[in-house]
């Protein structure tokens, strides 16, 4: 998908980005980061620690937020300039995380165009998992 600059204005909702919270996805991330904590790999341990099941890694959730921004900007459209995310709730196994955002500002920034956004992620049951802000610098 190519970003249509003519539509950039406050209130524009960017395309959502979804991923299933399953061991296939989580294990690849855990292997790359050597993060094999029991509460990420075993539902019983997750429940013992007070969660409804095994939980996704916070860095993976934040990586999904970055993926959403990069997908929207496109491979040659610019870069992620800044992010600020707050994890509000756990990403439980077998839930679907959907990240999205809305443009809050557009302004020239040197030879680039800065786009500010409010961003968030929710699961398929409506729980708000992440809240934050981001800025992208478009070429």
C-alpha cells in the first residue's frame, strides 16, 4: 500500500495491523532475543502469575507497533522518527492484537514532512493493551 499524502490531515486513521498471539509467533521472537521466560511459554505459569494465559513479550508488542508504522509509511517513504508507548494490559495467548493510529498533526520539518500520531493496540475482546504517540518523517 502506498501512502497517499493528499489525504494527510488530523483525524486520518491509519490502516490497522493485526497479529495472532500464538506460540509460533512468540517462539520466533523469543529465540531471536533469548527470552524464554515461563510466563511467555506456558499457560499454567501465566495463570499462576495472575494472567489468564501465557502472555506476549512487551518488546514484541512494541515491535508490532513499529511494524504498523513502517507498513503505513512504506519501504521508501520515510522513517519512524519517535515513539512513546505504554503497555496497559497483557497480550494473552490466542487473542488477536490489532494496532492502529490516528494522525494528530502534519507539518514541514526541514526537507521532510513530520506526521504526529496517537497510536494504540487492542485485543479482539476490546482490551486496550498499548497507548502512546509516534511521529514519522516522510521523504
